[in-house]
C-alpha cells in the first residue's frame, strides 16, 4: 500500500472517530479551558487581608511575627492597625467599629476582661470547635477559663499575666523571717522591719481609683475566702463579713503606717519604683516588675511568691493577659484562625517572649531552656500564676468594676468605713445587675 493511500485511510478513520466521539472531544476542550482559567485565576487572585487592632508599642514588638506569617502564607496578608497605648481607648475603638457595623477587624486582640462583654454582644465567633481538648491543655487553665463565656470559648490565649507578692529576701534572711503566708504575718514582719530601720515602708500596693485597684482587690478577696460577683448566679458578695474583712486589711495597713497614706494614689509604676529603690519590703504587682528590679539597686536581693491569705484560705493571683478572637463580622474566619494559630503557637510565643519579656500562656514555655536561660525565674513564676483568680466574667464587668473602685477607694482613704462602703457597693451592684 502506498504512503498516500495509508495517510488517506488514517485520515478517514480519525474523522470517523471525531464524529463518533464528538461529546468526548468537547468535554476535553472544556476541561482544558477550565484548567487554563484556574491557572490564570490562581496567578491573578489577590491574597485575603486579615486585620487586627493593637496598641502601637506592642504592634512593633509583634511585627517580626507578622512578617514571618506573611512570608509563610502568601494567600493571606495579615496587617496590624496601630492604636493608642491606652487599653481603654483600644477597647473603645473596637466597640465603636462593631456598633457601627462592617468592622474592618477580623482578629480581635483583647484584654481578658473584654471577653464576656464582646461575646455577650455577639461580636465574637465561638471558637470552641477549633481548639481540641488536648491542645487546650497546653495552655494555662486560667487563660483558657478567661476566654470562656457561657461554656463556649471565644478567646485564644497569647500572653498571660498574674498578680504576685515581691519581697526583700535579704531583709528577711537578716532578721530570720520566712516569707509571710498570711495577712497577719505580712503586717507583723513589715512593722518589725520598719522599727529596725531596715525598710521605710512595709507593704505597697495599687490603691489608686482605677482598674488596677479592682484587680488587686480580687486577690485580697480570694485570700479571705470571699467573692465579688458569682458569674453563674450573679450573686454579689461584697457586703459579706469576709469581703468586709478584706477591705479592713487594706485600711489597717495604712492606719498602722505599714503602707504609706499616699498608696491611695499609687498605680503599678509608683509602687514599683518604691520597691525597686529599696524603700519597701513587700510589693504587690505584676510579672513585668521582675526584669526591671533585676537591673536595679536591689538586684539579687528579692524574690516572688503567691499572694498572702487568711488562715485556712488559699492565695489568689488575679488573672490578666491578652488573646485573640474572631470577629463575627469577619468574612474570612478560617484565614483569621490561621493567623491566631500561628501567633499563639509555641514557636511564636517563644520568639515574642524572648524579645518582650512578657509572660507566655503555654505551660511548656515556663521551663523552656532558651527562655529560662534569659529569665531564670520563670519556673517559679509558673507556681505563682497557676493560683489564678478571675475578675467576674460577666458582660457588665466595666460598670461593676467602676462601682467597686469608687466605694473601695472611699473605704481605704477613710471617707467611709469598710462596712458602709461595701454595703453601698453591693447594693449598687445588685441594682445594676438586676437592671
């Protein structure tokens, strides 16, 4: 057979195949076009943008992690919008954006006390199903509890915080005292050190009328076996005998000159400086003080422990800290979760803690060799922070805190008796919660 006849017959066979299988040819062409369009769309599709609002100082510390996330996730662009350093202003900005609708923020970076308010308002997505029980157990229990509202999780912990007692180890060793365990011991040791001329002041704490006063008082309440507001029943305990005794302890510290009268105007920094400059034997404050005092005149002369308590009661460490939630208004909740998972991971927290000196929310990092090499007190800090106490996780927390601050300030400054102040605070709080 000649080549021309062979080619002719092959051409006829191919034409017959085309006619018989036209549907298949059409399908292949369509699939090819779809494949080409998919490739083109993949090349031209813009990454999803995820935004959050964070105070300027912390935003700068977080920026290396933001850059790392964006490099590892080309399909997501994570951006931080910088806010004022005042946390109250940050809360107001978030609140305004949610009230106005169509908030630009997908990830909500929030103080632990904002969680119930934001969740109750419907501004946060329930993330309970996104965090397994096994993974939740790698975080501090207090941090997980602080992210819950009505048995659902709305906040993934990032950095933790808790109140504690700092004490001058050198002064106690010189006078033969063990660190105090009870309120009575704290006052007695303080007075003795003052009488011997070893300390100008015994005990300093945050007495100014602001949120720090309420945070400090939670520890004194728990140490007396008292409570502020039961979040399940909304029962108020401020006018109960043990709560009144908590106020009386603070007032007695001032009357006995264990604490300076000016303590009613002191915040964290004023008390830190008194202790750091060798003016006080005991200090109630947060973990950030440790690294600062370790570079001061009292370096190597102090230590930390859980807060003192009444006989037969337990210590309390007011739980603080910050974490991430997903805004209900976010159009990209899955991408927002990827951002949160990355930032709260052990590797990211390690990098952030080493750079900032904040407290991790993951238990393993308190004994991490790299972190302990830089902050050798972290294993001891874990013992303190595990005795955490929450401020009432209720949506009305802000106005409830304002009430307590006003009357507690009146009591410790001597404008009202502790009993009268707490009865008025309890009554006003009950009326607010009923309303």
